[in-house]
């Protein structure tokens, strides 16, 4: 008789631990989803800011090219020549 009570008590204790484990799992899932949501919002905001800055840079470059076409051509030629030499040196080494 007493053995049956101990067995029932043990079963009840196991069920209690299972219930607590499920509660902990649920809280962990909720916390995870909150963090994922926060990360998505931060990434969206950073992407938006980067897009705005890129548009500003493009506008500034376009304005500079319109105001100083000769300088822009020389700068473009210099950058292209520098990149070409650097890439040629890198690939020639291999």
C-alpha cells in the first residue's frame, strides 16, 4: 500500500517537473521571438539609413561631376588606372 503511494507520489512529481519544463520552454520561446523581432527592427532601420546615405553620396558625386567634369574625368581615370595596376599585379603574381 505504501509502495503504491510512493509510486503515485513519484509520478505526480514527474508530472510537476514536466509541467515546469514546458513553462520554461514557453518562456524561452517568447523571449527568443522578442529578440528576433528586435533584431529585425534594428536591421531594417540600419538598412534604411544606409540606403539614405548611399543616395546622398550618389547625389553629391553627380553634383560634383556636373560642376567639375574635367576633374571628375581625371579622378575616374586615376582610380581606374590604380585598380587596373593593382589587379594586374595581384593576378600576375599567381
